[in-house]
C-alpha cells in the first residue's frame, strides 16, 4: 500500500515539496493556504470574491504528470500575459480556476477538474473554502495586514492571526490529514505560507489528533531571502512551538548548510521531541532553491527508516 503524504504550505515552498514527493511513488494530498492578496491572485480575489488561485495553481503545476501532456499543461498553467491592459500579469491557470469557481461556486470541484485535465499525481485542496487575511503585530507597534505586507515587513514579530479568526477548514482537507501516514509542513515564507496552517483552530486540532508522523522541512540557509532574512531555524521552530504547543513533531529535515548552527539546532529539535535529519538539499547553481531529486531521496530515506522504527 502506498504511503499517504499530506503536504501543508503555499507558494514556491510547497511546490518544491510537491515536486519531490511526486518522485517518491506516494499518495499525495496538498493543502494550500488561501490568504494571498498580491499580484494576479489578489486582483481576481478582489473582483470575484473567490479564493486566491495563485498558490493552488502552483501546487497543481508541481504535481503535473511527467509526460508531454503534463509538462505542456504545466507550462500553460504558469503562463502570464504581457500587455498594456488589464490582462497584464495574469496567469492563465489563475483565470481557468477563477472561471470554474465563478461558474460552479465549488472550489474543490474546480480544482479536481483542473487536476484531471493536467493528470496531476495526487490532489490539491484549499486550506479553507473562504479567502483569509493575515494580520500581524510587530515590536515597533505596527499592525500589518495582508499576506504580501506581512511577508515583506521587516521587524520583530509579536503576534500573528488570520481573519476571520475561526474559519472552517475544508472538510476534504481534514479527512486527508486524518488519513495520512505523514504530514509535512514547510518550507516557505514562514509567517505567510507555513504558519497559517497552524492558525486555523479546527485544522490544527485535526493535525494534532492525526496518527500521522509529522515532518517539518526547514528553509534553506538564505540570508538574502525575502521574508525574515537572517532569522535562525531555531526561531522558526520556536514559532511552531508557541502557536502549536501540543503538536508533536517526529522529524525535522534540514539542509546541510544549517549545520553552521551546530548543537543549538539539534537541541531545539530534540526539545520538540523530534529527530534532526541533515541532508544536502540545495541546487548546485541556485543555493536558495531545493533540488527535487535530492529532496526526494531524503524523503524516501525518512519514510523507509521511520516505517521500521
């Protein structure tokens, strides 16, 4: 029986995880944040009141079948119009998803339809069936609202929340969490793509109660990154422990570049009840991007080794 993996996240980070999982011969369900308010997604969200489609589109493209049909449709889904008018910057996949949602008013059905068209390996689900907002308080007294704004603000974060504060998680997503053998969280923009999954109360409860093993994939060591550059992986784990103190972790997967943090990282992981797995995960020429084949090898090693523990 194939291992069931439910991957939580959003944006480029989740896409990296999904591309690797697609190489692992596992049963994949992606659960995607729905708080994006920038670019094409933000414009469509504002005009139609729909879910922001961008992160969901990226997850679908990452799971496209590895054949001419799948690769071709993945490229088409990611294609962005270039013009001097209102279509400028819109991704074709965003328009396709929005059209299906506008016609049928059923986000899950629309995602499944596009998934069938692209012959995706797995299933893509939204975290919630209503678009959400992210709001954060910083030590300088500023209260920042919006995924893009929170993700790019420079400051010491004090608190973070989603609006509305108690949204209902997608029922199919809750079932996927409960049925999973593994739940993965990360990498990605920690406060705008990763942490929202732990801020939906009922979804967090389902994660905590799920018998699945929990794996956190830390970001690559990228001091020039867009969000919270220079912050340590220990800080990111502290944030998880703060907002989800009852969630038990089994494995924390980190790139070998994070070995510069030494014993401090290992002690933090052990304090959370998990074991640290260090692996060479970065692309050779682009050190701030995960290499799919390397990450897939690490996943296979972890899934196999944990199954016999």
